[in-house]
C-alpha cells in the first residue's frame, strides 16, 4: 500500500520559517515526481512545488518562488519543502503529492497519482 506521510507543519509567526517533510512508502519512487500542493479555506487546491527524483527538474508555483525551496533525499522517497518569510496567505493545508514522471511536472490535481493526508500550516500575523 502506497503512503505519503507529511510532517513538520504547525503554527509560526509571520516572517518565520517551517520545513515540511513527506515520507513515501509502499513502492519505489525513483521515477516519480514528488511535491506539494496547498489548499486554503474556501480556495482551490494550488500547486506549490515539485521535483523529480534526481532534482534535475524542479518547478515552483508563483506563491512559492523566491521564498520556498524543495529538495529530495538521495534515495528519492522523501521530499522536503523549506518555507521562508511566511505570511498569512501561506496559511493552508499542505498536501504531499506524487506522480510518475512522463516528461513534465504536473501542476494540476488531475495528474496526481498519490496524495498525502495533508498537514496544517498556520501563519499568525
């Protein structure tokens, strides 16, 4: 059974940092893209960032550019999201996501094969 388990969320003050982790199990993810989406109350789930297993292809959503950094471990089964300079608009449930790499990084929900349960990130102003 494939599982994606997120950790590292919580409450942080505006301007602070958090590091999210997502550990995947149940199959090999060395040909998979792993990354993050987020969903704020009343809003659509949006793409945050994703990376191929070797880190050669990385993509960021507009909200993450210049503030967030995504990385994968050497085995490829764990993905991290370093979030800096957080603000209230970053408050959301963050979901780990994975899909097989077929030439492009998927930034829409439809192409995602596996989802984590989600983890809350709350930024207080």
